[in-house]
């Protein structure tokens, strides 16, 4: 991996017809980092994360994950990442345990690795006995917890998390934040998007403000706050976009 | 393969537990036998009741020993016969109708005289229709049967009177016709009409019908399974797993096919039970199976070709189902789009079921032969009565090539970039149409 860079995005452009979702953005994410993409709805956060997750192709520009090009080497990128979509659903008629087991076997085959991965995921989810219920009986928060467990259980080198705490109450949101921190402590890297500035401030080692498909500023939370002479990221964001 | 297995397991489990799927699978095996049973029971009981309580009234203008003998025979056969209280036909009819009689028979004056003089006697039967159920038909058939029995007794008596050495049956039916049918190299003692009737009802109709239902089921399941992924927002996650697009597509194809084949088995069982119920009706006791037992079994290679064409056909339509599901944002939309695929499958099926393909206009023949789903139906229909249809032998490599193209194109569509962009465009088009309608 060149220079400890886990993610390298250069001059990335993504257009849907005449609409430019991403307009020449560049940033990088290094080892041991939790990197946050912050911006309002429609700013281009999800599009960026989808490109990193090999779901969308860039219109132009250059995106590498752990040294692999996400377009040319998508098959090599996928085993190294896991992606949690903002509105990721669940298979209504499978139990939480069955779902985790199927995903584990997709990643690790049917050996002991898969079994231990599932056991770990069951703990991560914190669903207790409800893990054996069909997922259609789960609340929104429970579905989110099972998806977070799914995304982190494979111990991906890069976890791409789109609004990871969306739909969770304060207790479970804190639980998920702890899991994200633990994932980085265990050697993983996380790139996430969020609307919750407080969450980002406490969780992310670095972040980028994105607005109308452009990165307005990138840096450590404290540095950004200092630069704009404000006490929180929300005010910093408003300062960045000129409001 | 190790990564495909859990994905197929996911498909099968998720589908079989989905009420939108399993209800559709279970309904035929419950409903069809019930319908067959209900039709059979209703028909049988209506006929039994009608025949059991079959009351007829008689207007005897002759009043001789012969006419009384006629009445005795009818009573012996099981009819409940009663003389009218009036000599007037209109009044007798009104009386019969009021008292709930099924028919009025008139024995004309000179009945005995004409019979003894070897003349032909006119007996009038007035059927009194109170309802139009199957039971009424049974009742009037029973009256006809009784009259025919009496007529046979009379003719035997008269013939014996002319010459006691002669067998009355020989005079009545001098030609003793025994009918055989030759199929392929075997001659069987079954009239061709009966064989045709049984084959038409049983095999040429039922087997393509089952295949048609299987085709529709498999398309529906594949489309629904994929549309559910869109609706529940699970497809996006699935596409980031370290598996190839082919693995995802093959899991969908295999999962849907397994469930659809299970559905096909349940439907066939339901259909057979329906026929079982239907053929237990009076007069239809000889089932389709009895005719088939007399036929030579189709050669092994025809089964191999049938299986091959069936597998290709299922892969073809499942791929189309996946395409429909992938382009649908939800199950309801995939249901609407399914018609686009089902109609072209349905029309050739009807043409194959009811007609002879070789006699169809050329354009229709091309239409039928262009679809891989036609070949198992053609094969299933033809294999029982003829050798291997030559068009199927040409059709299999063609279908295989077309199916490969469709599977390849479908796997390409499963590239998220294309899928998300196409869905985005479709959504945009729908929104524009909606806006245009609102402006109107």
C-alpha cells in the first residue's frame, strides 16, 4: 500500500446525464483513520461512497482503495471492503442469524472462520435471542444494528458506512460509535458520512465538508473549527458554505 | 461454487417463506382438487338425486295389455310411473308440472294393435324442465335409457316371433365393428376418437398447460425475488459482496428455478387430483391413464431432449424475470411489467395446445419457433405419438445460444452502474409522465 494511503481520490467527477453529482473532488484517507464526509442532502456523499464501494463508475478521475483501482480492479477491492448503505434493507424472511451466516460464508466459505465471524457478529449486534427471529419482525433500529454487525464482522480493511447511526436511538448510536472506534483500533479504516455534526466531531480523526458535489474544506475537526473561529462543526459548515 | 451455495440458500429460503410466493405455490394444490371434487360431487349427487326420485306420469290412450306391460317394464327399470287423472294432454301436462314430475309419456291409441302388426309406434315424451342443472340431463338420459331398454325388449320379442332361430342382436346390428388404432409401430384396441379425446384432454392439453404454468411461475418468482431486493434495498449491499455478477445472477436463476419447479410439481399434483376428481364422474370413469397404459412408452432420447429443452427454457425465462425485477422499484411494478413477458409465452402455448403448428401461417410459426419456451411444449405434445420432432432438434441449439445471450446480457445489467442509472432514468420518465398528466 503506497504511503499508508487506504483511499486516494483524485479529480473525481460523476455525472448523471447533465447533472454533475461530483465535480472534481480529491481527498485521501490514511491508515488508522476515521474519515467523515459531511454535507447536506444531495451534496454527493452517497455518490462518493458508492464509487468507493465499486457500485458506481466515475465519469472521470481516479479512485484507488488500498492501491487498487475501483474500476479496473473492482474484484480485488470488494473482498477488502464492506459497505453499509444509508437505507440498507434486510431479507424479511430470513432470521438475523441466517443472514449473518450466509454473508460470513460468502466471505469465508463454510469453515470455522465463518462460524467465529457469525458468533462475533451476534455479539456486535447486541440482539440477544432476537437474532433467531425473522428480520421482518425487527424494528428499524434492530435492522440497522444487524447491518452494522454485517458490515464490521468481516473485519474489512476499509469499512464504508453511509449514515451508520441513522434510525438508532441514543444508546444504540453510542454502541455503534464504540464499534466503529474498536474497528479502527483493531487495524481497520473507516470512511463514513453523517448529518450528525456532534457525532462526526467526536468520532472522526479527519473530515471533509462536501457541498453541491465539491469538497469545500478538508482537515481535522479542531483545525477546521479554529480556522473559522467557531466552537462547533455546524457553525464551521455554515461558515464554509458562506451562510 | 462455495460462494454460490450460500447465495442460492438465501434465495430459496427467502422465497419459500414469502407469503407472496408460497401462497401462489400452495393455492393450486388445494384449489384444483377442491374444484374437481366439488364439480364431481355436485354432478354426481345431482344426477343421483334426479335419477333416484325420477317420477314420470303417463297418459295411456290405449289401455291394453301391451300398454300396461310397457308401464310394468318402466317400473321394473326403476322409474316411478303414475297414470294421470285426466285424458286431456294440456291438463295432464299442467298436473305433471304442478306435482313435480320430470316427464309425461303418452301411449297412443292403437299401441297394441300396431305392435302386433309389426308397425312402428309413436310414443311422445314431454320433458318438464324446472331447472337447467346437470341433474336434469341425467334424469332425461335415464328416461331415454329406459325407453331404449323397452324398445330392445320389444324388438327381440318381435324378431323371435318372426324366426326363433335368429339372434335378434344380429338383425339389429349386422355389422360388428371393432376399432383399432395404430400409433408408431403398435396397434391398440382403442377407437381413434376415444384416443384423440383422451389425448386431447389429458396429454396434449394438460402437459403444455403444466409447462405454461411452470414458465409463468418461474418468471414471476424470478421477477418478484429481484424486485423484492430493490424494494427492500438489499440488492445494493449484495452487489458489494466479493462475488461475481454471474454468481449473483446464477443464485437468482437457480433459487427461482428450484422454487418454481417445486411450484410446478405442486401444480401438476393439483391438476392430476383435479382430473382424478373429474374422471370419477359417472360415464367418465375410464381415466387418461388407462389409455396411456396401452400406448408404447416414448423412447428414452425424447425424455432427454424434453429435459434439455426444459432446462434451457427455464434459464431463459428466469433471466427475463430477473431483468424485469431488476428494473422494477417494487413488487407491484414488476407484476405490471410481467405481462410484457407472459403474453408472448402465453400465445405460442395456446397455439401449441390447440393447433397443429405445421398448418399455421408462416409468420405465426416463426413467432412460436423463435421462443425457447415453445420447444418443451412441442416436445411434450409430440413425444407420445410420434418420433422426435425435427424442429426441436434444430430449436435446442438455437434456444441455447439465445439463452446464453440473454443470461450474458442480464449479468451485464446487474452491474450496479447500469442498474442504478437505468432505474434512475425509468423513475425520471415516470415522474415526467406524472407531471404531464397533472398539467393536463
